[in-house]
C-alpha cells in the first residue's frame, strides 16, 4: 500500500493536461468473452482505486493543510498547541477538536501520529478540523457541487460510502466510465489543494499527481480479486468495518446487557443493569473444586490472552443457576462500555460475537454475521467474513448444554471457520454433563482452558442480595411498576445472615428467587428451606399471582375460584408434560406445535391464552431478515427441569399404579430412548420433590431415583450432598444414597494420603450430621466460617468414630470472644479422634496445654491475659512449622512471652501476628506487645485488623517497632486508614526503618483467608 504522497521514482515533470489525456490500459478480457462481459473483478478494482488512490489524495491534502505539524506528534497534541492566529476550524470553532472525535478515532490518532493509517472518513474529519484555510465546519461549500476543494474532498468521502453498496458486477464500459470520473475527481482535488496552499510548488503537485495516476494505471491494468484487494486494502477496509459494525453490535446487544431472570413474577419486564448487581463469583481452574487454584474474575481473560499464537477456547462449566449466563451478560455490558470495567483487558477485542445455543434460527457463521450486522452484510457482502477474521474477536457462546440440531451446526461452523484466526478467543458456558461432548469436537488448532464456576462466596451473598433487591426497587420506581415496598432492607439482611451459609445459596439463581419470594411473601423462607422448595414456592407464587389476574379478567372473572384453579391445574399438568418432552429433545424453546397445543388447551378450558402462557413461560422475539419470530420457553433451564420433575412426581402421586419413575418418563416422552445423562438434574429435582408430595417417601421410589441418578452420572460427594440437602435427609433417600456415597480409604497414621478427605464446610454440616453415623471410619477436614457451636453441635457425638485431620473455626479466630467454653468443648470433642494437623480457633490455656504433637499449622486467637498462658505450650510441638496468633486489645504486654522459633526453607520466619483494634494512644502498647511476642527470626507479617490509626499513629507504630528491634517482612493496615499519598510515606518509612522488604500493604480485612 502507498503511504507517502511523494513518488521517489519520478524523475521528470509531467503536466496535468498530459496526465489527463493518457489512456487507461485495458484489462484483457477473459478467453471466450466479449469486452462487455460483466466481471466481478471490475467492482473490486473500483473499491481498490478508492481505498488506495482516494485515500492517498486525502492524506496529501491533510499533510499540506497541517504543514506546521511534526509527523511524530499526534494530531490531538498538535491541535492543543495551535495559537489564536491559526485559521483551522479547531481554533475558529472554540477548540472543538477533541469533541469531534469518538473514542475509537482518538485511539487511531494516538497510534498513528503521522496520520498514515487514517482511513478516508477519519482523514475527511481531520481535514475539516485541523487544516488551515478551510471553510467552516457547517459551511455550504462542503456540500455544494463545484470545483472548490471542500466539495472535492466531500465527494471522495461520499464515494467511499456508496461504492460498497454498488453492484460488484459491471461491464468493462461501465468500469472505464467510473474510473475516468474518479481519476478526474482526484486530479481536481489535488489542483484545488495546491491553489489553496501557496507553499506547495507546481513541481510537487505534478509529482504527486503522477504518483496517483501511475497507481490507478497499475490497478486498472491488472486482474484484481478478493485476496489481492484484502492484501492491499484490508487494513483500511478493516478500520471502516470496525467503526460501522461496533455501532451495529452495540444496538444489537443493548438488551443483552441487562439481567431479568424472574421478573415475570411481577407481570412486567424489568431491565436491571448487570453492573449494579454483579458481585465477585468464585472460579477455580481445572475440573475439581478445591483441587485447583482459584482464578480472580478480573483476571479471567489472562488465562487465554497472550498464551500462544493459536486461537483460544475457554470453557466455563457450572451447575444450573451458578451464574454462567449472568457472567456473559456482564462481559457483554462491559464490552459495550468500551471494555473498561471489572474484567481486565476486555478492550483488547475489536468485535464481539454472541451466540445463544437455545436459539434455533441460525446454522452457520455466515448466518450469524447477517443476523448480528445485517446492514454491514449488505454493504460488504462476501468480504464481510474475511474482514471479520482480520479483527481481534471475542466470541461468547452461552449454554452449550442447550444446543439443538440447528445451533449445534452453528457452533460447529463458527469453531471451524475461526480455527485459523490467531487473535480469536471463545468463552463458552456449559453444564458439567455436556462438557466432554463439546471438548471432543474442538479442532486441534485451538488451545483449550477449562474453569469451573463455583458460585458466590459466602461473605458476598448478602451484598449480592441487597444489590439485586435495591436495583429491583430502583427500576420499578423509574418504570412506574408497582412493587411491594412494605418489607425493609433490614428484614432481608436478617434473613440472609441466617441463610447465607447454606450450600445452595452459592448459586445466584437461588438468591434471585429468594429476593422475589421476599418481595411477595417475606415470611415464606426459613432456615430449613431447600433449593427445590425455592422452585416450589416460586411456582406456587406464579399460580397465586395468575389467579389474582384471572379474577379480574373479563374472560374468567365470572368463574368461581375453585373452578379456575381446577382448570389451571389441568393446563399446568399438560404444560409440565410438554416441557418435559422438549427437555428430552434438548430443547429449551418450545416448538410451534407445542405452543399451538398449549394455546388450544387454554381455549378448550376457557382461559385467556396470553395471560396464562406468560405466567409460567418467557416469550422472546427474534428478528430475522424476513420475519419476527416469537418463541416461548421456560424462564430458565433449571425451571424447565423443575416443571418436568413436577410432572413425574404429580403423576406418581395421582396414580400409585403408574409403574415408577422410569415408566412415567417413557410414557411422557412417547418414542425414543431415555438418555439418563440428559435427565440428571431433573432426577435430582424428583428426589427432592418426593418428600413434599409423598410423605413418607416409599423405599421403592427412593431406591429407584437414586439408582437412576447414579446411572445418569452422579458420582461425587457434592452431588450426593445436594440431593441429600434437597430431600431434607429423608430416611429413605439417605438409606439409598449411602450405597453410592464415596469415602476415602479407611487408613490412618502418619503415612496416610492426606489429599483424600471428607471436607465439611458451613453449608454441609447438616447433611454430614446425618451421614457420618452411617459411614465407615474415615478422614475428615472441618473448615467453617460461621458460628461454630451452633453448626457443629449436631455432629459432634459422631466425630469420635472418625479421624479429624483439620479443624478450622475461622469465626472464633477472626472474631474471638472473652469466653471460650464453646470452642474448648468443640476442640475437646475433636482431638481424641487423633491425627489432627491443622487447628484454627480459640482455646483456653487448660485445653491448649494438651495440644497433640501431630499439629503442623496453627492459628490461635488470644483475648485475655489468662488465655495468653497457652503460648509456652506452643514451644513443645515438634512438628509445628506455621503459626499465626491474633492478639486482642485487652491483652497486656506483661502477660505474653515470645512465640516459637519457626523458620521456612530460606531461613525466614513462618510466624504471623495480628494485633486487633489498635486505636490512638495505644501505639506504645502495640509495640511492646509485638516486641515481647517476637520469635528469634522476627515475623513474616504483622497485621492490624480494625485499627483506627491515622498517618501520625502509623508513623509512631513503625518508629516504635524499629526502636524495639522488631524484624518483619511486611506490615498490613486497613484499606481506609491511609490515603495513597500517606501510604507511600509510611511504606517508605517501613522499608527504611524496619528493613521490611514488602513494606506496608493496605488490606480489606473483611476478606477471609489463611492468615
């Protein structure tokens, strides 16, 4: 591509009249065709003439009109230094320059100081804003046809816009006419520019004009195809495409940037801004939760960016309702906002393509491009896929497990089409059961990464619920939608504080249902509510809300309530069966036949169709080039599976002779084999619904559903625990699960494999309290953040049968009490089991003196002088190599002694210290405590949680520690205690006076962690 307007090969001066009269060399006609045979190559030549030579002419005018500009200075900087004597419109219009350029244009200007990479549209804008002696920005001269420079430039710019819309096929005669007109326009533009700018000599004008005409002759004399056009003009075409398509995509995706999963309950569409709701989601790398490192959400793209020169596919797997679609909604919203937000480096991608696997109207990459950017498809035609592949692409594919026959073809074609595009990244979501089916189809050219979406961490669940609740209230108020505001934020917080530790509330969808239930029935959720009961209550609420509307509907208000409910029950049974059949075909969206059938059922029952359908199903409109299609589906795949499970259980309840779960499924589906892996989540819902409708649960049904779940692929502990919790440990279900529940090998002792343990966390305590009495002796790890005594009490008597290798009571460590009878009792129950290696919590000295020698890691809270007597006993633990002590505000320096000498492999300290609640005036006490506690090698870290000191106080602490000879690698202070400037001052002081290599770190102490 020519980037300089000056030809370095021209040695003679040629007059303008000579150049104009030179004939254009004709392209040889294809063999066997006449000179007038239409050829698509002529169309490509017109495009190339404009993008090569038209851009060159405009760039020349830009250089002539900004003759005082250094080519190494970008245009915005140049404009900022123009004086009031300049005639540029930037000055004349009152420094309008930066406002004339959008974010994308500013980025191009910054990346190309000389302007040699500007496209025609940007060059035209730059000339209007920056060039000297041009007509005003709104002057009619720009649009008035004539020989003036302004209109010549405008016609070149307009030709760029129109040439892409013209037919590519044209005869040679048509092409010659077009080429002559364009040649004359370019020459007229150069002549008008030379007359406008006196510093441009006639010789320079002739050289530039000759260069342009030579290039035109070269293009017009040689065959031009798509490949040649892309090679020569690809970058310029790509710039145009990105600018136009970005606008189209922002319009297409604007609705995908909002979250609205269950607002059908209110009978209205609520457009909730995802950025106002989203909280951190826990993501782990690899397939098994807890066995692979955690990935910070903001760094998610770092797993694929810069990894290699190959295209990347990241697969995010997660359970139903774990937030997969929500995460992609956030990605979409932040990309639309320019890629600046939570997710780092999202702005590296020039284009975003989004696929919903539940949709069924697209089958190819070409279809997708036409669907997302129809006007660009009409403009660029067969060039569009080629140009898109030149861009840095982010393709997000939502719901691989929801693929139907059509979307499966679409995904396959996209993946195959883009496998040779190095700057392409896929982010795909799926449920675990569909993961391997997709992995096996990925071409070998891709690098594949797999991460697991675990859900919302316990400490952030209250925040998520409150943000969601407040966003509902805000949007409802703006849209004038009536929402019950009689319940208060404090009531919701109170419910969440008691509910947040439940394992099923790690899933965002369950928290969303909790909020809606709270809005309409604040007292319906309690501490025993299971995930299935959330679905059940939500479905019941839908029916109640519908009945309220039917009571006022002209078609049904004359019916008595009993009759209405009977009719609705009949329709619901058919809807549940229809949704179950769709699920068997792996279809979330109902077919036209199914929708017609359900509408017919409404007519038959004399129920208003739209009112009833919209109460339980979501309706989505899809725009195609020829039509608008309306689709009905369950609001979420989890609800679809609940509807199907409800059909199975209600059939069993209504007809005890129906033959069992498998028989009901086979009869409902009608034809074809029942693939159990497809029904894994439905069967889990069945297991959890049985106790609601059949009490007690018959042993035969409990055994059958558990056997089917095992055959469907349920094997790991978390899956069985979810079922156990959902069924409220129904004795029949519990008895059936024990046969399949995996336990570690029954071996104890120092040489045991410590990796395979039963891990008991807050949300699993209740389930394990039922399971442990039935399990063989095994290794156990207890890791709790909640109030331990109320959580652990149900299972303590059964711990004696097992070996507890870890007991972490973080609540007692982070928020210690002045009395510790409860924690003493828990530890005394656990220690006799033998083999404990890790201990976190709070103990009295009486219990602490009996700590076993097997301990290797300890975190202890000390809140009183009496409790400080435990410290000497820590010196007699031969295997201890990692220690953290949390010392409270009430402990006096005289009550403590030095901590054990523990060193890491490099000879540094492995002892951490927390000094809690240091306030102004307590700096000396804090330094004395630290000095007396210091082990011989010093400390690794000293933390100051809940300290209220300001800069002067921290300066006293650092100086006091230095005077007392305290050695420490780093000091950690609360985030809100220092400004950035103050932090830098204290950090320098710590590195100078304490020789602390890590200096001072500001830290959010609400976060939980090993330290």
